[in-house]
């Protein structure tokens, strides 16, 4: 059986896949990018995020589970709009470039792969 024969038979399990993505601080880079857009140099944003992740590890919570005041304790530039980037959808949509995870990019890669298989 070739790879092309197997692809149509793949049946993703959306709920377990989603739950897996919500573990492991997958949005940490998004928080750093957010802080950079707010004017914080990346090296400093990296340090802020490291501290936030440290709190998350010690309390068993993801970054999106912090309240605004907790996040602001790490850096005052953080505002309520941070929760838009601390979601799976926000993270995926932020990478809208060639090879990125944004839905439009994924659809393009699927179309390209199908064209190569045809």
C-alpha cells in the first residue's frame, strides 16, 4: 500500500488532537511575540515568558488559564487582548506565511499535495 492509498483512509480524532495541543505551553511563543509587538525586546520577552511558564508549571495551569492581573504581574504591557493570542486558534492563525499553520496556508499545502499526487 502506498502513501497515496493511505491518505484517504486517515481519520483524525479531533478532540484528542485538540486536547494534546492545549498541553505543554504551546502558546508561549505567542506570548513572547505579543510582548515584542508591544515594544519589549525579544530577549526580555523571552525572560518574561519563562517566568510565566514557570508559574504555570508550578501551579499546573496553562498560560490561558491565568487571569489578567497574574499576567500583568510579569509585565505591565500585557492587556486584555492577550487572551486572543493565548488560544489554539490565535496561535494557529498567527502563522499565516508559507509553510505556516494558518488555515489558508494549510489548505494551500493540501491543494499542492493533492496536485502532486494526481
